[in-house]
């Protein structure tokens, strides 16, 4: 994009110096440089947004080469100012309609406002140069480009508007990207990419308020990797990190989209299950437990590490729970009970229990 801005500026500078420089440099080189600058700006903008442009560079190169050849022909072989302006306006309008079409086809979830504004700008630019083309066709033969009329003078202003708008949108999109990145960093655990404890507690506050109002159920599962300290001591912390990431992937892949999975601290994880009673929570926990004990993680020395986890589950009691912490505390007690009974099992605060011997 920066190179494109430089090309647009250089192109207009060459055109402005046409009485000082020779016509080949100011006209035949200056105009295609402006078009190339516009192309670089929109392609850089697309890359920044995350849109893959469909038009190949070779086609754009051919278009710009055709423009340069035509400008040479209508300047030195058959001098015709109108023809040169028609060709330039035609090329400029095509180069503006291409990104307008690309922006219209590739809507981005996070940048709808910015993309709509950019689409409008490129569409208006394309229409303006199309209007300029039609006006030039209807005009009498021009003898001096510098006195060609207001619409041709506005073409320079239009290029400046393009530079200003794309720069503004880039800053706006960049700011949004940074804000989203900071938001994600503040809400997720950097190692496992699960939600962190703060996010889990915020989601629990929201879910408790909803459940209290609608009398709907929700459950909390708390789980802990069994004998995790031995993994760190025997195979090293890097192997321990790989185990944590593998377990996080199992958790993430075996819950619903609207459930909240978080790393609560160390090797302890929690799951918030809206619209879920205790029996359903046990089913979820048992499924995760079975998947966990079948996974193997390769350590640096080539060993295949197996690991297991214990689970405690509890549901919201409308009659007795004043907050979600009470549900978490019961789940924690159930987890402690699972550990005491031999680990690698699910225990519910309702007394329901499963273990590695379950069918």
C-alpha cells in the first residue's frame, strides 16, 4: 500500500511537470504509474483485510502495458488528447470496479462497516471515471489538457480522495484488529488457547442471572489431570505443556459451541454447560474421560505418554443456590471424591459415578 501511495504521488508529479519534462516521461510513464499505484493500494488493502484478490498480476500488467502503448500512439503517432483521456478513464474505471466487486463478494464478519465504505468509494470512483469517459467522448476535440475543464481537474482530486480514504480505513481496520487481539489475549490462556479463569467467571455470572430468571438448568464440570506432577518431574515441563494442550483439545472438541471451557489454574479445567442438568453433565464428562485415556502424547525422548483425568460435576439448585460459586464448590468436592476413589472417574454431586470400568 505504501508503495502504491508513492506511485500515485510520483505519477501526478510527472503529469504536473509536463511543461518541464518531456512528454514521454510525463504522459506515457506518468499515467500508467498512477494506475499501477491504485492497483498496489487495493491489493495491499485486500491482503491487510484478509481477502485474496482473484485477478492475476499478469492481466493487470497487460492492461497497464496496453494503456502505456496507447498513450504513446495517441501522443506521438496520431496526437489526440481526447483519445488519451478516454483510455486513461476507461483503465482507471476498470481498476476501481475490480476491487469494488471483490469487496462486494468477500464480506468480512468483523469489518462490515469499513468494507461497505471502501466498496462505496471504489464504486463511486469507477462511476466517476466512467462519466468522465462518456463526457470526453461527447466533447469537441481538446487542444490543451491543462485547460480541459473542471471534470478533468476533479480526476486529480479523486485520486487524493482515494489515498485519504484507503489510509483512513487501514488505520480503522488496524485499530479494530488490535482491539480484538487484545481482547482475545485478555480472555484466553496463552498455552492452551482456552478461556481463562476471568472469562469463565464472567460467563458464569451471566448464566446464573439467566438461569435464575428463567428457572432453566445449568451445570459445571471441574476436571483435573491425574498425577500431572509426575509427568513434569519425569519427562520435563515441555512434555507437561504438550499434555495440557492435548487435553485442552479434547475438551474443546467434545463440548457445544455455546459451552464455556476454561483453564482454571495449573492442570485444573472447568466447563460451564448451559441448559444442562446433572445427568447430562455426567454424560459429557464421561465422554471426555474416555477420550482422554485413549490419547497418547509423544515426549522428547520418544516415549508415548498416556494420561487420565478425574471429573466432578454439579448442577444449579434453584431452591438453595444463591450464586454459581455454590455449584462450583459442589463440583469441586465431587472432584476431590473422584480423586480419593482412585482417579480416572466421574463423580456427580447427585451421587452418580462412573470410572474406567464403566461400559
